C-alpha cells in the first residue's frame, strides 16, 4: 500500500486563523489574509516567535475546512503518516498529540512523526504547504495552498486548493 | 556521509536506573538488574505504565555511561539522527527535548525524531536496544545491551555492550 506523508500546520490545522486571532489580542489589529500572500508566517505575523513557543498555541488551532473528512478518506485508502516539523518548538509537541487525538481520533500515535526535517522519512506521496519540504521529496508532490505559497508556480508539484480536491488525485 | 540512527531510551538515557529508583519510592523494594534479565521493561517494572505516562519521568533520566562522549564521537564523524519511539507517551515529548538540550547540547532539534515506528526512517546504521526495531531496518544493525535483550543471540546484529565499543565498529 502506498504511504502518504501529510503535514499538520496549514494542511490539517488552520494556523493562520490562530495567528490572526492572537494578533488581534496583542495589538487590536485584524490582519487580512489578502495582505499576507507571499509572506512566510514568521514574516507575516509580528508575534510569531512568541506564539509558536507558547504552550497552548497548537492545542487550540482550528481545523482546515474539510480536513477531517479528507484525512479519513486518505487513511481508509492508503497508509497515512502525519509528519510535522516541530522539534524546533518543544512546547508544541504534547499539544500536537492531544490536538490530533481530539480532532482525528482515527489516527493512531503510531502514525505520527514529530521531527526537524522531512527528507529522512520514507514515503510515496507528500502533502505539504512548504515547497522546501516537497522539492527534496522523491515521491509524488502535492502543494497544499496557503497564503505564503499562493504565488508559487512549480511544475514538479500538484497544487491542492481544498481537501475536496484530494479525491481527484489520490 | 553515512547516517546513523541512535535510540534514546536505554542507549543514551538509563531508563532502568530511573525505573528502579521510582519502584523504591512506590514500594520500598529495590529491584536488582540481574533479576530483570530477559524481561521487557513493561513486564519488569510493576508501575511501568504509570511512570512512562507521567510528565517529568523522562526529564530526570540519568545518562548511560559514556553516552555523551560516544555520541559526540559519532556526531563528529557521521550524520546522526536521534530516533525515539515516543508518540505513545505524549507527556514525554517536551521532557525528551529538554533532556537532550541539557545533556547533548551539540545535537540540534533538526536531528531529533519522535515517532511511533522506526521503519519509516532512512538511515545507514541503527543503534537500538530493541531487536524489533533492528530486524525491520535495512542498514547496519547494532544491538545496544540492556537487561531485556541480554539473552538474545541474533547474527544479523552487532552487539554493543558499552559506548566505548562504538569506536571499534563505527
């Protein structure tokens, strides 16, 4: 059975919505998604560093639209691994496990990988919002649309704009 | 450069010493290492489940003799990844990152993988105390001696009894 590596942040979890909410609390200013196009999260959100290092940040991330149904579809059809670059943020790790257990109870702890780089994981397809993870991956590449990658054109990747589109390609 | 996958528990961290200490606190009884030979940790320690799920358990594990010097030697010579089967224990994850940072500051977060199974990681050699991880690994296999594996004879693995022996083979 083919193995699909699925990213967590901005693919399953709507980290943009979480950052925007917290920036409102920090400064009272609501950042609009349109103004964030083409910027990496660390450049788009003034308090990025503070929030990603704070326990509780990842525990309360809302879901990306369609992610539960989409991941259940993949999990029924393929061998799914959730692969999250997260060891940079030690306080996020327990949060991420609890968040997965709450929102995706059909995914076992055996299917979750928390790491610092993704090119060390064996897989046949990868769904990720970061081109840097996809370009070093030797399987099928799916670029999940997020504001930071919206302007990128890369013919080595299939772009996915919404979880419903997953069924077209996988 | 060859990539070496190094296990954490019972290879870098002396989890046996930690379990024995905590069992004394639980029951007043000191379990002797000789009496634990051939038993997996979950069978050897009556309060195993309670302790591995408790935050703080992994944060205060003592070091395996020679592990700091041994890992530094490997890290200078090879590409080292620390691979720990630990997503089963969500409360261990932040502990493990803090413990690595304290005891092995020369290992970056980029080199640490917290996962549920190890056969998904690409590598050229693996050092592990669990035969089940080594037998599904397609590179060079090194069985690091621990009480539970002491009686095992497996010709597909090179046994390592102490970190000083690492330099003979790697």
